[in-house]
C-alpha cells in the first residue's frame, strides 16, 4: 500500500510539471523579441520551447505473489522540444541583426497561444493543489482514529 | 466476539484502504490532465463491498492451515483499478475530464472522512465500555 505519501508525491509531480511548463511559457514570452539574423546559424533567433509530459509508472515490485493494484505515480517532463517553425521575418534595415536584404528574424511566438497555455497550466496547477489539500485533509482526519 | 474484526469494522477499514487508493488514482488523473494520450483510471470498490456483504458466510471445514477457511469474502476484499481506454476528451487522446475528477475528489474525501468518523466513534464506544463508563 502506497498510502497517502504516494498520493502527495503524485500531486507534487503534477505541480512540478505544471510549474516547469509555466517557466517555459514565461521564458517564451520574455524572449518574444530575442531576434537573430535570418539564415545565419551563428546568430539564430530564440526558438519557442515546449515541454513533453509523460506519465510515470512505478516499477512492478518483484514480490511474486501480489502485483500492485495501481502503478501510476504522477507525471514528469521527459523532454523540452524546440519549435522548428520558421522565424517571422520583419523588415528593419537599421537593426543590428538585419541581413543584406534588411530583414530581421523574430521568434515565431504567438502571444495569444502563450497566454492560453499559461491559463491552462495555471488551472492544472490549481487542480493539483486541490488534490494535494484533499489528501492532506484525509490523512489528518485518519490521525483522529482512536483519539478519545 | 470479535472486538476489532467484526464485519462492520472490517468493512470500514477496507473502505479506508479503498479511499486512499482512489485518492492516488484521482491525483494521478489530475496530474496527467495535460499528458498526451494519457488514459484515466477509476477505482471500483463499493459494488464489490456490497457483494461481499450480501454473501452468506459459509463455514467450510479446513484440515490444513493453508486451506481457504470459507470465512466471509470481506477479509480478502481488494478494490479494482480499471483503465478507461475507450473514450477521448481531446484530439491528443487524453480522456481526463477535469470536472468529473474534481467532483470525484471531493466525494472521495467526504466519503473517507465519514468512514473515519464512524470507525473513530466505534473505537471510542469500546473505550467508553472498557473504562466502565468513567471518562
């Protein structure tokens, strides 16, 4: 029996993963205007970063007789992918990153996408907090068994 | 006379185990709300408990300590975890319905606390009798 501590750990893994996602979104928004020179690998623009989530499965214990009822153990970020969409080209010949035709490469970040993802991540974070609080209340209540 | 392992107390203890397991399963569903292709799980317990309680305890003769004693099925009752593969909520295949999970979370928490209260009351009743009515 994993009991309550594994329930805490599961919710905590959700909090960690969603916070990681929020960090990446913040980083994407902060670097919206981190420019680069078009087609110059030495001066690339910032690339949008996206987390990849995957479920953690507990390794089945080698007890032989009984197999665990439930092996799900939360979520983790397995990889951070870079968005390979081509950068947005803006004509600005006075910019230090402008190429010979006067174009500057801006990261292909859509602020609306980022804001929507941020709201999703925040709500998911809150849902994990609620689950964690429910587990905490249950564990505290269970401590009252046998108390007078 | 079984003070601590009568049917009601065993059922309540099983209920607490199932509640703790269900908390883990719901927490896992919620943690994976944004995981592509994740499929949710649910815990089946109450219907199994009902069946176990309806079952007439048949006393079987045992001639070896390793035999099943035919004691009520209740003592060996374990909840089942079902993986729901057939539905999808989103195009990435994830089928966690966050509203359903939050509702189940609240319900499970209350059910658990009700079972804790009932069990605690039974223990304090025993304690009251043992102390001869003096607190």
